[in-house]
C-alpha cells in the first residue's frame, strides 16, 4: 500500500457532517443544578467524497465512533445536520431511515458481535439484498451472494456460504461484514476501527481490501482509527479529534508529516513512524524557511488524560494538557484557521486574527499575541 495523495477538494462531497453536536443525557438523580449529560461531540464537521478515504483519528473516548454513528443515523444529533448529496437528511420514520441506510452503510469494530451466531453467511448477505430489493428470485439471490463473497476474497464462495460465524476466523468474519455492507450497494462506507480487533497478520489484507473496494466502487469512505500510520497509508485525508472536538485536519501526508496542533504532535510523539522525516521536534524547528516554530515539549507518553466529558473543560478542551495554553484557550474554542493546501487547525497559536478579533481582543487586550512572542512562537498565517 502506498502513501495517499491529497484529496481533490473540488469534488462535491457525497456526505457531509455540519457542526454536529451530541450529548447523552445522564439519568441520575441530582437534587440541585441542571441535569447532567455526556458532551460526547462538539461542533464536528467533515466531508466525504466519492473514491476518497477520510481518516478520523484520536484516543479512545475522543468521539470518533460517536461521529460515525451519528452519520449512520444510529444516534440522532443534539444539534447540527447531515447532508447527503447536498440535501439535508431527515430520517423520521422507518422508510426514510431504510432509504438512507441503503446509501450509507457501516462496518463495525467487532466482527464477533456484528454477525448473528444463529445464522449462516447466506442469511447475513441475503437480508440486505431482499430489504433493498436488489435480488429478484432465489437464483439471482444466490448469484449475488456468491459474487459478494468473491469481491471480499472469500473463495471458493461455495465453501463459505453455508458456514456459521463461529466456523470463521476474525478476518473472515470481517470480510462477511464488509460483504453485507456492500450488498446494499452504498455510496458511503463508515468503517469503525475495522482492523483493531483482528490479528496483526491480517490487518493489512483487510485494509488493502477496503482500499480496493473504495477504488472499484467509488466509495466515500470514513476510516475510524487510533493508528496514525494506517491513517497515513490508507486515507487521503485525516482529521484529528480530541475530547469531542475536531482540532486539525487536511491531506494525510501534510497532517502527519507536519503536525501543527499540540495534540496531534502529542499523538505522533507517542506513535513514532520510521518513515517520518526526523522527529517532530526536529521537523518543527526546521521548516526550510529558517523561521522559529512551536517547540515540542510534551513528553512522549503524553501528560494527563482525557478530561471528563460530563464536565468538560471550557474553550479548547486540550488546554489542561497543553504546554502552550493561554487564558483565552479556557474561554472559547478557537475558530478554524486555514494553513494552506487544505490543511486547517483550531488553535489560538495560529492565525493572528484569531486572537485579535471580537471578544477575545476586548477581554484580553490582545495579550495572547504577546504571550506567543514571549514564548518564541510565531503565529502562522494563511498560506504561509
Ligand atoms: Fe493549546 Fe490553546 Fe491551542 Fe488549545 S487553543 S491547543 S490550549 S494553545
């Protein structure tokens, strides 16, 4: 598998998440104060394009899976919207939901629990074919099932069609789960950590299979992972999440080779990639323009843990762990700053206009800029 190239941002997205927010109410008895909730996702946006893979990376509990489940309409968003082929998705009622899921399918992390142990492979594949009206008659259904098994490299297909899930390996089960998703003939595939529960020896096979299907079927693919190396090699685009907030994104090569957000730098320092040129520190200091850049001072193992999502920190949720945190970071979430080439970031260290504008300027008199200068951090401007 080769490193992916930058996405074509001109192509119209097939599926878009627009400022999604998800809160899960906690049904606990609380005598005083407002009812509590888990603030799982805050203002998440992304766009999936045909024939392209977008990786969503972050630690466990960062909200990646919640975003995928919101897109699959397994959860209803608390706020924000989803657009499919430029139309806002409204999935009230069984028929509307079924119609939406015909186009947007999901592959789950655990191939052991995603298949019903009581049913053979034939049943799992025939069901979507019938529900979505793709098979007319038993002969056509059998032909389509065999074709699906061959497309996911379960050959000879006759040997697998009558097997129960417990007679299959983890990798074979995940291939059946992928075939089941393909049976609906979707245009979007949401893959939630599809290889994390599989044996290391077969992970690459499954990733290669997904990459081939993406090309052949022109699928828009969302790849949820905590593994930056596989994000880099599998996906054209990468977005990084921390504690429910999107913090950085852009072409995978750019985000992973030249991480700008302190959290992305922390993730990369904890997962060294031999292909990366030098260390993050070295790279940050030498950008070929002789300019001072953010110094990587976080320890390799990271400092602190993910914050509570019941009472998340205000503003940028990374501020309790961030060595560059400023008072403004506790007050509000930084707006998106374009860094050029499709690379963007939510961080007050970038884009002088962030710190100088509106309420921030009024409240702090623009002192975040001074802090940057004191720390030797040069704000980066658009297309710099
Ligand atoms: Fe750190 Fe502030 Fe940037 Fe958040 S916004 S990553 S706290 S500098």
